[in-house]
C-alpha cells in the first residue's frame, strides 16, 4: 500500500501556557484534497506551519513527500507550496513582476522565471491583468496571484491556509476552480477553512480538529452518515413549538433546535419513518405546514462534533 504523502503522528505544540496541538494525527493520500476544519484556536494553522517546516513540534513527528519535516526541512521545502491567510505579493509590482521575482527567489534562471510566470498567468486567467500593479487588483485577484506564486516550483503538496477568507462568492469560486485544476494535475492539497461549504465541495477527506487533535475524519458523506439524518418540522402555528418539541423528543431521543417556527432534530436513535412522525404530530394536535427527513449539512456535522467547545451553544426547545 502506498504511504500517504502527508503524515502527522502525535504532534504536540505549546506556546507558553497555551497547548496548540495535543497529539494531532493526520494522513493525506497523494492527489487528493484534505480539508482541515475546526473552530478558531483549534490548532489548524499550527499544524500547517509544522508540516510546512515553519515551526518545530515539541513532540511527535511528521513527513511530507517522504521527508521528515524537522530533520529534512530543505527537502520538504523543495516539494511544497504555501499560501497563507493573507496575500504575500508585493502591491507595488505588477502581477508579472511578482511571479518573476518569486521565480528568482526560488533560484530559477531569469529566462525560466519569465517563462514560468507567463505560463501561470495564462493558465489561471490573470494574463490580461499581468502588467498592472497589484494594488489595483481586486481581493480575489490578489488571492489568486498569491496562490499562483506558490506554484512556481510545481509543488507535490500545496498548503492553503484559509485561502478564501473575506472573498466574495465569485472570487471564492475562482479559487475553487484553481484548486480543482491543480488536483486534476496530481497536486495534493491540504486546505484549512472555516467555510463548511468549501470543504464539502472541494475535499475528498475531512479532518475535524478541536482542542489540538483530530476528533473525527472521513469523506463529507461519511461524516454526515455518522451524525445521522435529521427530521425537520415547519409549524403553521409557532405557538405550538413546545408541544411539537415533546413529540420530537419522543421520536428522536434528543431536544430539537428551533429557528423561526421550524424545528430540527438529529435522529440519534436511528431512522424514523416520515409517516410515523406525521402521525405522532397529528395525535398531539400539532398543525405542521411541512415535515421532512434530510441528510445533515456539513455545518451541522461540524457543530455536532464540536458542540462541547467553550462558548458554543445552540437554542433548544424542551
């Protein structure tokens, strides 16, 4: 069996009194997108920094493309790209000038740096803006240029740390298209994000991080299946919320969440037939405008898995 291209085993990292990582384990197969999800302060960025050789773990070890990130950092750096949370390009240079500069910093010849810059600008839709100063670029264009700059050496593994934070939907879509194109060419991507729809659309595998360790992992569908389906009830009369909630507690064994006259509950006891739910609500005199079963969203999976995190609460009706 082929070894994963990114492996982390028992990573620990402390900053003063703060424990950023507490035994984080991760394995990413080559040619895939792994989405690293977690609340603020969960340890996602610290994990990426260690894997990208920007920080050393206090304990544990990690390998990228077969090389140890601590003992063989130069070998790792020659095989990875990194785009952080904030664009690192020079605002006063043109897009073309930025990429040529990065090429020279990566020790490409002037000729090869020019050729690689032109190739990347054309491939990722920046050729028309290539000779404009970056300070005149939109936020999405700057982020795309930053992503392109991380590809100068054709990395085997690309680390993207919240690459679409603050971007509008169109710009986010452009970044997603660029990531898909890279993976189609064989690049492995480790993506940290707080946008659950981003992970749902891009990731082959998702690892949920909380309090410095991976608490769940699998494909988006596997995680949704593990949490279980949900039963949703839209009330014709919101005043009946408490009565309907009692019915759902009896069916599902859990208190439902309430939002704008709609109740939603995870089916923790297993599947419930829709006809059974309708019958029980009718017996209780609840006037339901709509009753439905559905798979949970990745947002709901995330909240369920991290519901014990400090400050994370949800409204329930009892």
